[in-house]
């Protein structure tokens, strides 16, 4: 500890200079009031009466407040502290005719007071520093706890560790299990403030004591190195200087801390390099490393260890969160597979709808004008939309398979029955032809040729009519995209009858067959359509059973509205525009477009893109779909977007 005595140039202290020098006190003349300041150690200012005018009380107070002490020398005849000094300003008072012994005693008292004040100031600074560090650690902990992105979390850990320790560089290593179940150490992240051009190349290395990071990961103990180029000769570890040589850097002070999880297992290593006096200083030349770089203290070891503990928990939580996300992603994908296995012809539909809905949501998120200029979607909300799109048809597992995969108006067994009936009528007609010819010959052969010719003409006419019947059934059995078709001719055949094996009259077409073949749009009748439409309610009830996180809790509501129309003409609830969430409106457009253009559905023809957009446009004009969303869908060419992995 150094002791300094400051005094004005006019102050005469020749009587005690020898004594001061023998006491190890450095005496220094202060020539201007503005120069008054404490030294690095304990400083006392000896002020004589002639110099009082040069040093205002506020100057002296700043000096005292910053850790110094003031001893005043009285004027001729002054026996006590002058009134011009406050009681808390002076540490001592000397009469004009002071002697060396008196001065030394008074100065010793002043030095003690200054030392006490310095200790108090230092304790205050340490308390403030400790409070700041605690606040910093708390803020860092909160930031780490809320960061869900794994790579962003690692960046945040390293950045805050560098800031907390004023380090120029840092690296992050993570422990991994290799395929042979041996643990390795992955060099995951690195940054160097003074050399941003140093590239990051991930690599793995053995988890042993050969490297500094490996040594710390193996022992589980912090390691402080004042100069990495001068390691103890018995060190088990070494450093690689190749990067330093290549980029003109100098690794000097190092602090390497293990990151341990709640099981006290090391999951990674945090390494900090070159603690600086000034965090913002760049280390460019060798002199910078010499003057700026300082060792890491024991206090920083404890501080970074606390941070490393927080980081380990955050990394573990982030990895667990990612595992849960992967698990849920797998569940969603498995659910989509289950849907598509019920109806293989719609394979890929859910993924395409999800992708196009997400694409439209991203466009909406970026618009700066129009009714949706204030509509924004976070990363979690985009994921919510995607999952709702993937699962929007899951309720189809509750629909009868024969209805779900019905590709024609008649079910295959029903069409087969009509074909058998056609074959029976045709065979019966042929038998009748030959029977009548035989009966004619048995009665008389006269005029047989004319009879035969007339009979065959009638038979041929009947066969053509019968073939027309079958052709009409097959044509009517095909579903249509839009309401079309005239079924009057079909109804005429429904009024025709044939005689069965029991001699009873049966219609060419049963009532149910006529009803199905007369469906004007699609392949489903009203009851079947209601059954298909019930898949939306099944989806909603299924999704309600899943304990969604807060960020994904809106998935059931989005999926529930994907068949609703703005004018109340949708299903299943017939709700109107104000009750349909925007996410569902976007999905409706994507769902209709894919349903129209999908080429893998046997119950309908694939509609060209332009025609599909026209059809959707008609529904927009009729007030069924959102015109603004449809315009964005078309202008951004969302319909061209391919399904992402």
C-alpha cells in the first residue's frame, strides 16, 4: 500500500520532509486546484491557510468522497478548525507553529481515516459490483430460460459469458455419444471479437485429458491459465497454436469451466480466452495483448461457474424441448399416415394443404396495407397453422371406409349387380329369339325367312337399346366437379321392367340406384355427404383430446373451421365471416385448390390450375371465400408452392 502526501506549492513543509521520507510517504506538490485527486493508494492533502482560496469546499469534498483525507494548517492565531470548513470535511487540524512530530501524528490519523474511507468505498463498489453481477446472472438466466431455438441459445450463452468476464474470445464444447457408445467432445461454437474472420469449423475430438477442454470435461473441475503459451511442464494437456499463427492472434489468459446438468454429469465445456481491461478494445498487435489482457480471478471462476450451471440446465431443457418437438412431429406424421392409409388416393393432400396455408400465412404476415396489415404470425403461430393443416382431415378415420373412398356414384357391388342384370336381360332376349324361331319352324316353315328377318331386326333394335341402357348407367356413374347432366333418359329406363326367373316383373333400375346415378355433383348423395362432412366434427373432438401447449392451443379451432364459408353456407356449424378465424379462412382456400387440382383421385378429373382458380374465384364472388386472402394466394403464386419436407 502506498502513502502519498499532497500539498499546495506555497505550503512550507520543510520541517517534516525528512520525517515523511523516512516514513515511506511520497510528498507531491499540487500546483492547481483542478489537479487535486487521490493517488493509487492512501492520499492526504495538507492545506495551509494561504492556499485556502485556491481550493473551494466542493473541490475538497470531491477529493474526500473519492477516498482522500484533508488536514488543514491554521493561520496565525487559529487554535481550532476554522468555521469555513464543515465538521465532515477535515480529518485533522494543525496550528501554524506545528512541529514534525505533531504533523506526523496528525497525518497518521488522517491516513487511517482515508484508509477506512477507501475500505468503505471499496466495499461499496464490491457490493455494487456483486449486486450488478447478481442482476446480470438473473437477467442471463431469464434469457436462457426463454430461448427455445437451440443454436440461438448456444450463441446467447457464449456472448453473455464473454460480456460477464470481458473476454475477447470464447468457445463452446458439447459432450456427445458416438455410435460405439464412446463419449466425444464436439467443438460446437466459437467467436473471437478481435478476429471475426476466424471461421467456425465444427469437429469432434476424444474426451480425454490431452486438450484443455477435454481435461476439464474429464475432471469436472474449472481450469484457470494465466498464459497458455507457458503451461506447467507436468501438464497433461496442451494447446494448438496453429490458429494463432495463421491469424496473428495470441491466446493468453484462459478460463475453462465444465457445464454440468442436474445429475452432476458434464454435458459441455465453456472456454473463455483473453480477459481484457476494456471489453470493447480490439487486440490487433502484440502490444495490445501485453497491455490489455489480464488474468481471470477467483471471483470470475465462481461467477462463470454459476453461469455455466444455468447454461447446462438451459441446454438440457432445450434438448428436451427439441426431443418433445420431434416426438410430437412424429405423432403428427403418424396421424397423417393413418389418414392417408384409410384413403390412399388422397396421399399427400394434408401436407400440401399445410404447406400452402403456411405459405399464405407468411405472405399475410408481411403485408403493409389492406385489411390484414396488422395481422402478424409468430414462429409458434406458424407452427400451429402447419399442424392444423396436417391434421385437418384426421376425423376421416371416423367415416365408413366405403363412403370415404367412394369413387363412383354406385358402390362397386351395386354396379356389378346392374351389370349382371344387364347380362341377364340380354341373355333372356337371345333365348327368346331362338325360342320363337324354333316355335315358328315347328308350326310351319312357310315364310320363315321373312319371319326370321323381322325377328332379328327387332332383336337387334332391342340389343342396341339395352346397350344404350348400360352405356348410360356407366356414364351416369361418373362423378362431376360441377352440377351438370340431364337424367331424363336414365329415368325412362328406370320405368322399364324385365321378367326375373320367378316370372315377376322387376325394374331395370332400383330406386336407390336411380337416386345414386342422378347425383348431379360429385359421387355422394345427401346422406353420404353428411357422413363425409362429419369428419370435421370428428377432427375437432379428436384434437380436443390432445393436451396442447399454450402456443398450439388454437389448433382444434383452426381445423374446425376449414370447411366453413363466410356467408354461412359451409359446414358443420354454418358460421359466418366474423366467427371464422383467419387461419381457417386461409386453409379453406388451400384445401379447395388442392382438392380441385389433385391428380390422384379416381372419383374426379384433375382440374387445371387456371380452371381451379376460376372455380375458387366464383365462390369468392358469391361471398363464400375471403377475397383479400384469395388475391394474395394468386398474386404470390402460393398454388405453385411444393410441399416441404
